[in-house]
C-alpha cells in the first residue's frame, strides 16, 4: 500500500510540474496557435467542419469560421447540390483564397460574390481554399468534391511557393500527397504525425519543434559578393533565372498538375481558369529577393509567368492581375508590411480586377441591362483596436486593493493608503507594459528570446535569494513523496511557492511590488 502511495505522490508531483510548465510556456508566447485543420488521409490536412478560431497578430485580428463541409463558406447542410438557375464557381487555392489574414467582408472571394448578388445575378462562389495547400492538393479536392458541387467554372489561384511543394511529399514535417509525373496520385499511406490533444498544448508544440525542421531548406544562389554563393529559401527558388535541377523538376511537375486540373474541370463540364497570384517581390520598388542574393540572378515574375504559361498550354482561360495590383500599390500597399498576404486594400484591388475580367471573358452570366452595375467593396480601413483594457484593470485593482488596505490599516490616512497602492500598481503596470512594448517591437524570434531571457533572469534571482532554502524545499518534497502523502502534494506545492515568494519579497525591494501585487 505504501508503494502505491509513493507512486501516486510521484505522479501527482509530475502532473503539477507539467501543469506549471504548460502555463509558463503559454505565458511566454509558446502556446499552440489557433488551429482549424485536421488530418486528411488523401490531402494531408483539411479544414475542420463547423470550427471557429481567432488569429491575432500585430497586423490583423481575424475570425475564421468554417461550415458543415469544412469550407470558409455558408453550406449548413449535407446537401450541396446546385439549385436550378444558379451559376456556380469553385475557387481553389491556399491561404490567399481561404482568407487567412482578413475577415470575410474584406476577402476578395466574398467581395466578388456580393457584387454579383447586388446585381441580381444568381452566381455562387464555393470557397475551397485551404491554408498551406499546394496545387496538387487543390487538384485532389476537385477530384473528390467536384461532382457534388457541380461547378460551371473552376478557378485556380496558385502562388509561387506552390511550385516547390508540388514535388514534395512533406510540408514542414507533415505528410502531404504527391502527384506523379503522369498525373496520378502516388499510392502511399500518409502519416498524420503529432495530432490530437498533444498538438493543442504548449509542451506538445515544443516537443514537435525539436523533431520538426526548424526552417526551410535553401538552395545556392549567386551572391552580391563576387565569387561567393548565397542561400535562397527553396520556396523562392523558381525566381532564379537559372534554377537548380530539383526546382526544374518541380516546375515540370507543376505543369502536369495544372493540365490535370484542366482535365478534371472538363470532365465536370466546367470551364477552367488560372489566375496566378503576384508576390510582394513583383510590386514596384520591391527587392527581387534576399539582399545577399545577386538581383541579376533573380526574376520575381518567373513563377507567376510559369503558371500563366501552364494554364494556356492546358487550354485554360488565364487571368493576370499583376498590373491591377501594381496600380493599386501606387496609392496603397496591397500587402501587409510583415506578412506576405494581401491586406484589405489588396483584396479589394483583386476583386475589382476579377469583376471586370469575368465579364469581359464571359465567365459569368451577363448582368441584366435594367440592373445597376455594382462594384466590389471592402472595409479597407484597419480595424479599430478599441479602448485598451489595461486602464480598467488598473482602476479595478487600485480600487479593490486600496479599499482593502485602508480597512486593514485603519490608523493610516485613507488618502495615503490609496496613494501607496496606486504607486505600487503603477510600478508593476509600467514595467509590464514596457516589456510588452519591447517584445512587440522586436521581430517575433528576438522578442521571444528577450522574454525568455527576462523570465530566466527573474527565476535565477529568486533562486539566488532563496539560497540554502532551496535545499530545504527539496528535502520537504522528498520526505512527503517517500511517505506517500500524495494527497498533500498540491497543498505543499502552493505553500512552498507562496512562502518562497514572500521570502524573496522581504529581501528585495526591487521585486517586492510585483510579488505583493499577486497577493
């Protein structure tokens, strides 16, 4: 019986340690990002059905909701059959199409559909975009779902990084499908990798980070320094004027996949359209690649042109929005400053271009002459962040703690009591806001490094102040564990933590305000 109690004490201690580690990692920004994808045995991954997530960065705050079919769309039931008199377009692509960085009212897909509906045209767009999809996964989606959705037109929106991934069987450690040079799906069982509850924890993400590639591979490119070579991200290798053989192989595979998409669309009785999405590097006054690479060795238009040429060779209608986005860049940058995706204004420019071209090329039913023409519209202003919450927290804590202090020490002047509490909280909030600003102003990797360094320094300071008491704490934990007092372990952990913090607070006026605020 005693052995069982000792085992339980060890298990409870480990659970407490894991819980503390999980909470600490999340506070440090290492928590798992919001996910709305799940394993798919054919395509590698897919959007989860009926899932809502919120993505927040320094540049955007976006809500992404999926429907009953795992689309960022509005199909609420299993029946997706096309109603009589409806003209249906299926849009295929990656995060640009699903709109991973904009809300739906800003996304070009929804802007375009809204404009057609305002004109009483019965046109419906199926948003089949999924983040991180390459062109091969778009093909597999169409092969699997095309017959059910019965499109009249299929539109592919490829991006330059599709080319490299079209020839790879993994994406950042996750298995993905591979289309052979003949256009057939390579038969192999995909491994879903880290999944379930583990990938939804900070510890699981950290473990996965040790076993997954830390960064993308590079290819050798001519350097700005004569006689030297520079590293170029493999996703950009199609920008090279003289790409290496693996990239040339990926480009040939891409042409095959585009031809297969044309065939699949034809089999469905739908027109096939290719609309390559320009990259930031193709905008005016943008650099063609990393500063270390010789600009003369790069042509940022090359991947874009490859998709356009592949579309024409497959008999597709090709739309080229590059000039429209370049024109938009003259007044407002169509891309986010840090993120490589289109922002609200870029989505509006793309929607406007598509609206004109779909009509010019007869890709949608003509507008009734008696109905006023509509134009795509979007909310192009940055969303307001509203009133910051920290003043409310400050005032609430000041009022509660000041009142508690004044009532506890009745002999002290009430005004002085509130002033002391206010000063204490002021130091805490000023430090916290300053650190938050510093971490946010730095690049993500550097910000996390600074934050982790500050936390480690604080923990080191606490251990230094505890001194020999650390040994006493270890002896207490060991004694309770060996005696099998597993039921007391949570209480013991809390008491030791509180006692240690109070000891440090009593010995150091620098950290005392922060520790006392906790109580």
